[in-house]
């Protein structure tokens, strides 16, 4: 199993080397910056001294207006990613989600949301199993730099899912 901890200043350079920088989910410095500003918590999974996954909790909620119109500032799990692929299906993604939910409980927040791409059937099934239910469709729009440093604009059709948290872990 992996150990999950909040990102520290010195982790950002390690993440940039180990977790694929061309990935749209990478942006480690930006996510850590949001944590420093109090808007997020950037969780990192570690195994044998190496980062093997990331998960940002955005306490100010999803940026998409379509989602905010329905769920307001419901906190959002964003950038959930386990790497390398050989480490998937070992419970790391589940551990991230449960850790994020525990952090929410600690803040007296009783719901958690996340967006999943409409083509990401397996991830959606995992979230459903963990108690998340679809609340609205939206288009996730963001920009990221590719391997050549060229800014790519993405518009990804997604479903936003929400779980109501009980006072203790299921
Ligand atoms: C989606 C993602 C984060 C899930 O992470 P993960 O670590 O593979 O998730 P888990 O291991 O907790 O659960 C995944 C599967 O393993 C199973 N599983 C969980 N713990 C397990 C264990 N101890 N032993 C065997 N299987 C286990 C789960 O039941 C689930 O079943 P599935 O294979 O039918 O889907 C990961 O697959 C990933 O990084 N995908 C690419 C990026 C992505 O799609 N991110 C999500 C964006 S919304």
C-alpha cells in the first residue's frame, strides 16, 4: 500500500521528474500553490520513497459554471492520477478518495464531488462504488503545456458526481 501525505515544498521538483510532465493533470507547482494559498490540499501517494500518485482537493469547488449552478462550492477532487499504470487496481485511488473525504469531515464539510470524463467508464464505476452519484453534465475546459511547451486547450465532456458524507468513514 502507499502512504498518502500533503505535498511539501521540496516534493514539487520530485513530482516534476517522476510524474509525466506532459500529462494534463501534472501542473504540480500550480496545485501546490493553491494549497499554500489555502484553496486546496494537494495529496501525494508515496511508495518506496517515490511519488506514485496525486489528488488535489479544491476546497473552493469546481471552476465550471454549469457545476457551480447545481452544487455551489461543493469541494472537488481534481487531478486524481496513479502512476505507473502497473500500480493501478491496488487501492491507491480509493485511499486518495477516502483521505480527501476524511479531510472534509475534519472541516465540517459533509459532501465531496468530482468530475469524470464521459469516456472514462472505469473511473466512473469506481466512484459509483464509493458512493458518488451523477448530478450534472458539463464541459471541463482547461489549458496545459504539452511536451514541447505549446499551450493546448482542452474541452472535455464530463459528468460531475457528488457523495454525501456520513460522520464516519464507511
Ligand atoms: C482512476 C484511477 C485514479 C484509479 O486509481 P486506482 O489506484 O487504480 O484505483 P483503485 O485501485 O482504488 O480501484 C480501481 C480498481 O481496483 C480495484 N481494487 C481496489 N483495491 C484493490 C485491491 N486491494 N486489490 C485488488 N483490486 C483492488 C477496485 O475495485 C477497482 O476495480 P476495477 O479494476 O474494476 O475498476 C487510476 O486508474 C488512474 O490514474 N487512471 C488514469 C487517470 C484517470 O483516469 N484519472 C481519473 C480522472 S476522473
